[in-house]
């Protein structure tokens, strides 16, 4: 904190009130307690660069669940994605640790290059559907941290609100329904991408061979619209193809759901508009 105060004093002496305010805000953000608090900080100097603008959202409010234990599991699962390390394995997923990792990345860059950079990282999480069966959360991660291009990824998660467990495709559809679901997803994927049935997905530029069953993304959410699957860049196609969001309509997915989740796409107690 002494270093921060020294820098603040220099700012006051030079009459740079704006610089002083920015340093105070950054210092306060970096001192926030580990957990699920939002952080908005600027690392480095943006005038001149290099610098990194980091914006981390808080864990969204969780509606009524079975117990505080379940709520704790849900928060932990969301934090694991929302504050996931960029490169460093084993770090606890907290805002502070993620900011420290980005600071270390900036320091490493500054030691080998004086070229100006303006990196950024934004992470946000929202509850997109919740009722007495499930809670679905979407986490957005976007920015630029060097390399050939920036990134925009969305992670969809569906949780059982009774246990707090994150559900996979095999948990939500009946045994034997996977092949049927794959065909429906491929049809919706083609419709979304405007790919004719006579054209293979490989010919259209994707990594799916002729005759290959359409992969089912574990990156999915059960919502009021039905089953939503997110295919991010590189998952089924090159970066240049961009992401694809597939929605299997509610009337098509409900007959395939397990008995305990037949109402999962029903009336939501909390649902955002996207």
C-alpha cells in the first residue's frame, strides 16, 4: 500500500487529479476480499500503454433452492467458470487470483517488449432460466490478451436445483434418446447456418465428417425456449466460422427429457431476455 501512496503523492504534486482517482480505484479493487465480488480494474498505464482493462462480474443472485449447502455448490460451480484461470492451473477461481494472473502476464510481456498493447478481459454471468427443477446460467468471456485475434466464448450450464449438481446431456435425456436428439440438433444447426441437406457439414466448413453423428455440446442450457446448445469457435469449426447457438424447440426436446425433468423448460421464476 506504501507504493500506491507514493504514486498518489507524485500525482498530487504534478496536479494530476485524474491519475490520482484512477490509482485509488485500482487499489481498492485489488484489495477486495477473495470471493464472488465484481472487479473493474486497469492494470498498467493506458497513457502510454501497455495496459489491460479487466472487468469481472459478480456471481448472479441465486433464487430459492433446497438449502444453503446447495446454494454454496451452485456458487462454487459458477465461480469455477466465471473466474477460471487463463493459463495457470491450480489457482482458486476468485476475482483476485484472476487479476493477479493477468498482472503477471502483463509483467512478463513488459520484460520482453516495449511495444504498445491494450489488452482487455471481460467476464459476466447471468441466470437465464430458473424454476423448481433447474437453474441455467450463461457465462460470457471476451477480450484480447495477445495473439492473432480476440476471443468471445459463452458457457452454458444447467444445474439441478435440488442437489446443486451440474447436469450433462446424459443426465437430461432418456437412455436411447441421444441419437434422436443428435438428428434434431443437426437439423437445427443446418437451419441456423442455412446449410442445405444436400451439402455435408464438412463441405460447409465444419469439422464434422459425412455420416458422422452430430456432436452434442455439453455446453447447454434448458430454458423456456427449449434446449439451447452453444458451439464456440474451434469446437465444431474454425475460428473464422464463429460461434453457433442451436435451439431445440421446447416441443421437440420435452418428449426426450428424463421423467424428473419433464417440467424443466416450464414457467421460470427467473429468466432474462437475451
